[in-house]
C-alpha cells in the first residue's frame, strides 16, 4: 500500500496534536508533508516540525517567518495570508484543524485543488455554505467530516444504498458541563466551569460552544450542509426538519441515522477524536489503529433526554439561522465568535452569549450568499454589530 501524503493546518491545537498521534501510529500509511498554525505557539510548532519532519511549515503570522527559517533550516517556510491555504498543494489529504472563520481559506483551497478535505473546522462550512458547496464540485474534491457526529453519520449512511430511505439524522450532544441547570442557575457560571467539559478535551472556543449548545446548533447547520443536498450532489436530501438533537451524556453514541422502516443505525466508541481523524485519513478504507475501543463489560448504561431550549437558547437560534440560510449562518457564526471571545476575556456573563446572538440576529440584513467576498463582508459586518451589542450589554 502506498502512503498517503497529509497536510495539517492548525497543528498546534487539539485536533492538530491528535492528528499527529494518528499519523505517528501508522507511519507506513500516512506521510506528513506539511503543517501549519497561526504562529502564536512557535516553540510547539518547531518541536512538531522536528519530530515529524514535514517538507513545508506555514504560519499565518508573517513576523514569525525569520525565526522559523533560522530554527528549521531543513523546511521550506511559508508565512502570511494564504500560507496555510497553500498547503493544499503539498498533499492528497488536508486536515483542517484551524479554529473559527479563519479556517475558510484552507477549506476552499483544498477543495478547489481537487483534494480530500478532512474537515474539523466546521465554521468554514457553516459560514460559507453555498461557496463551499460550489468548491465541492471540483473534480477530485472530497469532503470527509472529522467532527465526531458527522463522521458517525457518514459511517451510518454507508449502511444504506438508497438515499431516499433516510428518514432523519439524530445528532447526539453530551449536554456539556451545565446539563440540567435552569436559566436562573446559569446566571453566575464561571469561565473555568464552562471550560470543564465532562466528556471531551478540546480547544477553548469549541468547549464554550459545547457549554451553550451553540456547538450543537452549528453542527445542525453543518449536517444540513453535508447531507442536505440531493443524492448525487453529496447529500441524502434531508432538511432542518429531519435533523434532530438528543442529549446523550455519556458521549458513546456519536450520532444516528433513522431510516424509513424505523431502523436506526448508530456509531459507538469512547469519546476520542483520533477515531474520526483516522477515519477521514483512511477513508474509504479504515484505520488499523483502535482509538476509543469500548469495554462492553464496564459500559453499563446509555441515557438520552431532549435538549432544554429555554436554558440553552443558542441551539434554537442556530436552527433559525440555518433555516434562514444564505449569509444568516455566517452572521450567527461571526457574532458567536465575538461573544465567546468576550466571555473568555471576562467581559460577558455566560448567559449574555445567547443575548448577544439574539440581538445580533435581530439586526441581520438578509444578504444573499452570492460569492466569497459577500461572505467575508458579512462576517466582518456581523463582528462589528456583535461588538457594539457586547459594548452595550457588557457587565
Ligand atoms: N478539539 C476537538 O476535539 C474538536 C472536535 C470537533 C470539532 N472541532 C473543530 O476543530 C477546529 C479546531 O478546534 P480545536 O479544539 O483543535 O482548537 P484549538 O485547540 O484552539 O486549536 C486551533 C488551531 O487553529 C490555529 N489557528 C487559530 N487561529 C488561526 C488563524 N487565524 N490562522 C491560522 N491558524 C489559526 C491555532 O494555531 P496557534 O496555536 O498557533 O494559535 C491552532 O493550531 C474547530 O473548528 C472546532 O470546532 C474540534
């Protein structure tokens, strides 16, 4: 078997470091040819390059180029706007582990180069849906989701030949650290509490999103983008009415597909992102390294409950933005990135994240998502408006 050349954007983050584990576990199968990140954690990036010996190292921050060139003489250094996106030309598979809207250039460049995109960076697909869908039509382009829920659905759908027999998708949610609390009880929760996820260890932005259920809301929009198109155009023709969320605190079932005969197929494993990363790298084959294997002698129960949309209003807002379509998800995503950053900076209370999003969505102007420039412009306007709302309501 010839090895598959892999490029990794966002190598210093949670997804990035776990991707390096997966690659290291099967060195004859995966060859890391390029890696990159923002440039904020240079020592870690250099240590990664020394350990994994990629040909190319890229950073978004141009001012980091001189130090990287001096400390990594064996690597080609690329820096500045477009540096991470250029990694698409170095591999057959690009893992996009960048966080936030900043990951969009990597998503588009990979698909437009006709390569496989192993997508963890959900924000790019959510914010720029129509633009990414066009890029997916590039000959050779392929999108395999790394988000564990969508990876689970991707696997479940392979058990079925007829897309019209898919009844609904059921995304599971751990419920986060605040599951079961009322809105009143949530008024005084702290940053540390929001960052203490019960089942997953992830970067700070997605961990806060998990605590508000915005992560699940973004994943509903992501599921619609990934699987909503008609059969033959990547999807199975489902819409928002057929994408449900169920809270499942153990995070063992990563999502499910229900078919027209009421059969439900689920994917189960312990919570370990290296499984979906390995799946996206090895697809259509499977990784031979087990990550998250279940010990059935100790797994005693699987619980389920409906999400509380009163206490966790972000999920409701995400459904609304998803249904509105066009640039509405971009608007919501940008406002959410600003609100989460303000919460992590201690400027907003946790409950005010949803307040900022509701106020920002009230000001959404309905711009159609015609092209990339419009999406970028929408992202910037939404950030400005969310910033004004945050200024107004910050405690
Ligand atoms: N972590 C998980 O288990 C998990 C699960 C499912 C989906 N995801 C998704 O995967 C993505 C990454 O999440 P994460 O938890 O790995 O985040 P993270 O730990 O915060 O890591 C983010 C990575 O993105 C890089 N980055 C940040 N801003 C950048 C910019 N402007 N330009 C280029 N690179 C930039 C960071 O580089 P520096 O370190 O140099 O700043 C870092 O390598 C998110 O979209 C998240 O929703 C994550």
